[in-house]
C-alpha cells in the first residue's frame, strides 16, 4: 500500500491554467432587433483578434457553407456565394486552417469559422501565415452549427464575434484554498499527534525495563509494530530513488499518456479508497460500539480477526472509488474525486514521516527544481515548444495540434483537486474546464508541516513551528493564485510554496536557537537513565529537550527507533 502511495505521489501536478482563447458568436435574424442566441467559438488571436466585447463588434452577415459540406479548400467552393464582409462557415477537413483562411480572405470574407467535432484552437501551417492572413479564424462545434441553421430556418442571419472575458480571479479558487489549507492543517496535526504517541509509548516501555537493554529493544519493536505497521520513514536512498521515479514516470506519461492514464486511474481508486478507510475508521470506532469480529480462521488471508464494522466501512470506501471510476465523466464526478483525494492526502501525511529538516529540505528543493524545469525549461526540448508537465496535467497532447479541450483519450489524470470555473458570463456556453490543484502541492509541503508539528511536541514549543508553516503555506498558495491571474498561464505551485514554508521554519529555528536540533532531528533516547524513582514517574517527566543527538548508541537505536532514523 505504501509503495502505491509513493507511485501516486510521483504524479505531481499543480494549478493548471492557460490563455483561454474562447469567444462567443451571438446571432439573430437580420430583421430582428435583439440577439437570439450565443454560441461558443475557439479562435487563434495570432491570426486576427476579435472584438473585446459585444458592443464594439460589427454585425456581419452569416453565410453557412458547411451545410453543403463545403470545406473551403478550393476557390470554386465560393462560386455563387457572396461572402463579402461576412462570417463564412465551412466544414473541417481536406486542407489546413491556413489554406481555408487564405481562400476565405481572397473571397473577401471578414471572418472564417470552421465547423468541427472538437472545439480546438486553429493552428497555422507556419509562422509566416500569421502575418499573411488578416481575418479571424475560429472553430465551432457541429452541434452548434446545426442549431444555428435551425434558428435561421432559411432566413438571413447576422452575427457578432467577441471575446469571452474571464475574471482574473475565479470564485472557485477560494474553495480550492480552503480545501488545501484545511487538508494540511488536519494532516499535519494528526501526524504530529501520532508520532508523539509512539514516542511516549517508547519512553513508557523503556522505563518499564530497568537495566535490561536487550529486552527493552525487543519489547519496543513488538509494541510499536502493532501501532505503526502502516507508516514509513523517508531516508536518503528512498528520496533519491523516488525522485528518479518521479521524473521517469512523468516522461513516460508524456510519451505514452493514452495507455498509462488508465494505470494511474486504477492506482487512484485503490489508494484513495484505502486512504478514505483509514480516515473514517477512528470516527466509526467512536460512534459505533459494535465489537463483533470475524470468526477465527474463516478467512486465512487475515492475520487477525477484523471487526465486521471495519469490513463494511472498507467495502463502502472501495464502492465509492469504483463508482467514481465508472462515472468519472459525469458532471458531478469532481465532487467524489475531491472527497477521495482529500482523504488520500491526509492518509499520506499520517503515514509518511520525515525524520529531520535535512531530508525534508533536500526533498523540497529537489521538487522545487523539478517543477521549474518541467514547466519553464522543458519547452526548449519539445517539438511544439510546450511544457511537458502542462501537457500531462491537461490530458496529453492533441493530434490535431489544438488545445486540450479534446485529447485523444478524453481522460484526465485524477491526481488533482478539481472545481469547475464559476466567474463567467453566458455561463454554460463554453466548456471552460476546471481549476486544478495537484495533490503533490498539498502532500509535499504537508510533510514539512507534519515534521514541524511532531518537533513542536518533542521540544514543547507550543506548536510554534506548526502554526508558522501553516500560515506560510497559505501565503504561498495565495501567491500562486496571484501569479496565475497576472501571467494567465499555468503555475508550478511549489515555486511559491517551498520558500514560503521552508524559510519561515529556519527563521523560527534561528530565533529559538534550535536550528541544529531541527537539522539533525530529535532522536529517540537509546539508553534512558532509569532509576527506581524515575521508573515510577510518568513517562512525560523525562526532559526530552536535553537529548544529545551525537551521543546515542546507534546499534541499539536502530532496533528501537521505528519512526525517526538518523
């Protein structure tokens, strides 16, 4: 299960956006005064921009040649049709967008719309075509063209083309912010408490074994294994291997997206259902007093006799994941995806422990560089000059050379929190997609927050590090949203989240003079000094702040320390 979680963490995504080259065409009968209906178009502003708003766009006659299946690839297609200063609609196929645009311009049309099965941004044959063509070039769905024809009923229609103006700030970003921040707060708090409980259990066992170091090691190993069988501590080797896997898996997704996307979907269903189970299990045990267990040896695969209520909960969690997989293209699927993802992120933070700031800093800096490289530098190495990560995050490349509204598989990687865009006019006219925040942008900084909370409890700092990094995470996420709005392009969130969480941690450590302790980690005490008086004292009476990390017995420590490795 833990290996599956690490593989899913490898699919690190972030808030994805981009210039939305969408517009609207409002139409009416030539004899009418008010506009009847609006249709969505996708245009390429590099050919010729369209009007900024409806009031400044000139009303042009609409000439639909697509109903005769004319492709606009030959001069003869315009014979007998007056398209002077008109919006001409042709069918997609036979020739390129540039060829169609040049012939339409030669026929004196003001704008070209290509009827297509997919709403894609028209591309040019070569860069020089962008300067040669002086009319706007757009695409419109065949279904809308048919509706347009039905509205006209053989009567002349006029239309205006104008940009679909999106607010720089979308309301759903507030929801995404609350989801992410509450997730790291809950995950970090739970993880810190779990680590402290295991540390107190260690001290209790150490105090109860006076002078018997070997028996103490065996007892500690046995006791903690019962409570920590689903947790793991990161090491340098695991970090290096994980980073290579992250980069390698991203490249595999870039080249083989159509196949690997289904592998990721299956992994998502398994890992998130287990994560939801472990998050709901403590709640279930608090509200349900039923203690019935399976009969012994009825199901040999179980090492213990699980409770009936746990099995029912596991079945319900798996059922929810399967339901999402079946209905993942439904309009409401994003709600289930976000619920499953929320539980998955909390469960990863609960089970993956970072032993010290040294390893945590290396991890954050490596992924910081990884984000920057695959967003800003990778376009220098791709054929189309586009970011590897953005292509993977938005559904893979499109064979037609258009945008990502219609990829080859119609599948998106589910490792994101997704919310539909809300702040638009003519809502529902255009498929604007979702605002996305990758699970990695929550989990990776969240592991630092988990470490800081555990450190707070060990050194009794009144959760100063935990609160500081939670605030820093919120500030970093706000900076990500501001950059997204100003630059109007996808942002690598770790570019902002890493400095906003790591720098405050070290600054607070310098202020409290605990940088060395943060850097090396607070180890478990391998040889507790146990006297008769100390043995009868509560476990928390030991002064953990006086532990010297350099004087521990590593041979014993390797046996007794489960959560924190040197």
